[in-house]
C-alpha cells in the first residue's frame, strides 16, 4: 500500500468522458504518464491530439462489463483512476446500468489481482448519488458517513418501473459497495479511495460535437447561455464542483498518504439559479439574461440539502470560486457550440 510518485504511469478508465478527460490532463500536468481506456479508436485519437506532446497512450476497451476487459490495460501501471461507468437516464431495466457499473468496478480489481497485484492504490469515481438518502429529514448536511440505501431497494422492488434516476443512483451505490467489499474480502496489497462528486460543471475538453450529446450536468447550463425571462428561469437547486477541482481530487487521492481507505465528497456546496444568473449577467452582459439578487446569496447557501465537501478540500485539494466555475462553463459552451 502507498502513494504513487511523479513519473509513475497511471491508468484512467473511460478517458474520453467529461470528468475523465480533465483527470487525464491533471495527471499529465502533475508529471504522470497516462494510459487511458476508450471505447473506440476515434475517441483515443481525439485524446492523442488533445494531449499532443505529452506522455499519453490509449487502449480500446469496448465493454467494461466483460470478464477480463481490463486485463491488458492494468499491466505495468502504478495507480488506477477508474472513472468508467454509464451515466444516463435512458435505461429500461435497472441492470442496464447496474451490471456495467458493478462488473466494471469489480472487473478492474480482479484484473489487478491477476496481472498487477503490487500496484500502489486505486481510486474509484462514485457519485454523490451513492451518499444521498431522500428519506433523511430536511435540512440535512450530508457527509461521507451517509449512504443511499433507498435507490437499490426501489430498483429491486419496482424493476423496470423504477424511475430512471433511481436506476442510475442504484448503480453508483452498488458499484461503490462492491468496491469496498472486494477490498475488505480480498485484502490486496493496494488500498482504495472513492471520490463522490456533486453536480460537475466547468469547461469542456472531451469529444462532444452536439449540444444534444452533452452530459446531463453541463446541459443544465445551456438555458443560461440565452436571454431568459425572469418567469422562465430554470429551477436550479444543486451542490456543485468544478470539473478541474474534481480531477485534482483524483490526482491527490493517489498521491496523498492519508487519503488511503477513505471516501471523499467532492462538492463546493449549494448552488441555486440566482448564483448562475449573477455570474452570467456579470461576465456575459451581451447575453441579456436577467440579473440575480446579490442580497440573497448568503441565505441561498443555507439550502435544505448540503453536501459537505470540506474533507476533500482539507486532505486533497481546495475548491475554486463558484463564480469562476460558472463563468468558464458558459464561456466553454459558447465557444464549442457558437451559442
């Protein structure tokens, strides 16, 4: 068990994803050669061009749920950031999300056991969905001690009639629990860390050609790139984290000794539509959106649901200002899609 040193090769799974591409970049900037897994050569070549001149390589893993999918990918790396997992609300049956999430997580651990048992550490990208329990009384501040025990039960009882969001949440809960159980049962030479991000926003660097293909978190910002009448402002009640900070949490999770064996909520804290309006109006007056109310910013942070990300800020890496995240998200969307 232990941390990895700069110069050690790191494996990042699902490397062409929104968070994963930033995680690859963060590792490269910190002096770590990176091997990324992608589902197609086209996505791999996109990343090769994006990180041109840097020590990046890719391998194709078409289906993370297949047995032995990561057998080759894990060879000769010192650390693993496993970010690959399905994230959408289009599943018909819960198993469409649960199977690849759980099998992919356990599968990479089994591949390490078989082909690289002396690896130093593995960090898994879970989600705040694995923490939130809607039955808790409100207001409530969630910490790493909390678990979502509702979504798996809902999916078990309702099957295809379970809400799509519950299917996704269940996949994250069950994958993370499978991770910790495997670590406990197998007692490997390496230790594990879990990152539980809140709503992730920030600039785009991953392959995405159409607005319709945006991940669901960034898609929430698209309406704010246009002039929105006050009575049509989309309702926003979320806790958020900058994609660049969350990526650095993954880097630090492999390099900070005291991170071993812990889970970390990656969240700056509550964010409401008013905050988004203030940022857009300040930095993009040409959009013509209505302004927010600066007098209620402080009170808006006392939301009914708060994700306490202070441990990640203390042990791993501090957060940038929310305003910067919102500004850079809008700017990136406008540049990428001519909005």
